[in-house]
C-alpha cells in the first residue's frame, strides 16, 4: 500500500502547525477544512442547540479529499510502537476477542482478509496531522475534548453493535463503511464480552460513508459500523467523567491537602454500661472533626477540576529537550518563530488560574491575556512574545519548554 510511513511521537522542537497532507505533501490551510464545511454549512450555535447531546448529524464531504493520511501499513506501524494504545478486535465463531498492543508487525500482516478491526487511540499524540485534525473541533470546550482514535478494518470488520457514553464524530478516511443506528432504549450488553456489545440491536437508519463524510452521534445512541471495503475511520472522542470518578478523585485531592491538628482525648471519661458500645463523646468528636474537614468551596473545586482535567493520561510522557536553549536563545527563537504547545500538553484556565498538565499557575494581570491566547489557540505568533511583560512571560515559557510542554514553533 502507498504512504507506508512511520509517525513517531513528535519530539520537542518539531513544528506541529500547520500540518502537512500526506497525499500531496503540501500544507493545507484552514480554508480547506473550514468550520462551515465541517458542519455542513450549519452554524456552531445551531449545531449545539439542535444536535449536540440530542440527535445524529450526517455531513457529506465535511472534510473534502480527506483520507490518505494513514493506511493499513502506517496504522499498523503505530500499533507496534511502545507508546501507542492499540487494540485488535476479531470475531471468531460469533465470539468477540480483544487483544491489546503493542503488536508484532508479522502478526498484524498475517491477519485474515475480513472480520477484524485494528484501533489506535491517541493518534493526536503520534502524528502532527492527527493533532491538527483534533483541534478542528475546538468549538467544543477543551476540557471536554479527549483524543483521536483511528481504526482500520477489512470487509466485514467492526467492533459490533454498541453505544458510547460520550459524543463522537466519525470521519471516513479511505474506503467505505456502513453505519447503522438505533434509538432503542434497551442497552443490555452481552454478558462476559470484552467490549460492550449490545445483546439486541434494532436498526432504525442506515448510512454509507465515503472518504470525507462525517457522522456525529450523541451519547447512548446504539450504533454499528461495518466495513464494506478496506477502510479507515477517524473518531473524535469527548471526555465525560462519571460522577463516581469525579467524587472519588476530589476526595483524594482533599486528602492530599488535608492538615488537621489535634487528636481524640477523653479526660472526663466515665465508666459505661457496655464496654463494647462506641462512646457518645467519641462519636460526637468524630462527627465534628469530619464536618470541619469536609468544608470546601468553589475555589477548591476549580483548583481540583483544573488539575484533574489537564492531568496527562498515565501512559503519556514528555520529552524535555536534550540540549535546552538558554533563556536568551529561547527568547530570540520564539520572538522570531512563535511558540507552540506540545501535542500532549493540555492547558486550561478559569479566571487568572491556569492549569497545564496537572500543574497550576496563578497568572499576574500582565500575563493573563497572552496565556489565555496560548491556551485557546495552542500557539503564539512571534509578535505575541514581545510586549511589556515579555521578560516574565519568556521566563515562564522557558520553564515549560525545559519540561517539554512547548517548543519554538519553527
């Protein structure tokens, strides 16, 4: 197959914007894949009001001429890398089988001609085109944006009828895939299956997607995608933390910052009738102490949420520069070339509190607007790095550069 290219994780110092089309090796622009084209001429406001979390949307040629960035060979190479999240789904004798990567190239090359699917998550961290594509969906808050998953399937391949707990945009790359959807209420899954495959699936509507077509699906909508030819599907997924997960993590956050003086004492202890009965005084003291410890406000929740949502996933590591530039050399580079966040960096903010990769920064008033721009755009133009607060800003950016969080964009 053509375009068999390995795409390692981008190292510090490599430029990730604009991306380059592997089809013609020419830079593509915002106009090629504009927001208007992506949503089929619909405004963001109309999409959010009528479709987001509510009903599906099919957009023909949402990304014109899209599809040649990856093929089976190049996706297989990604799935063999130690830093990738690969999965292989096969159906044998009606039973779903799931394997996790990294895989051996020989094993992937020896797969049968139909009825399997290779999926690689976090492709936005593995190739600059993937990062560029993921951020075409920045009309959704970055706190909700998760990752880009790419799958390859030969004819008959798929992962079975299922539902997702989050919103997803499904973009067709090479080949054709048939999507079947159902608004059924019965979401009972097959017991013991490695994936959440629906026990019953009733097809309400069917679409065939060709390269460049896109299908948006809201959460809890049953769907089934089946490859009609060798095909690639690019999935933009969104983060939807479970309530239990958020509460558990917040309690852990409180525990880490908890500092309570004192300990239980009972100088006026009286003999009680039942030695095994918990003393009332101890119960009252524990209640009062726990209530005092459990006090928090919106500031605490903002700090927790910013750190939690920007925290890299457990398998994500950054690559600090092997020979970091001095502050002066770094300043000269970004004032000439601009600066860009690494694809793996997540930067969020609330007010003047900024969060990057699980760390918090309380920004001074002079830096707030520039840091907001960096968080929103993930890139600062050369001119943005030269202003009255440039010394303080450059010192901060240089610290993040040394950690591998960002790099000169040239």
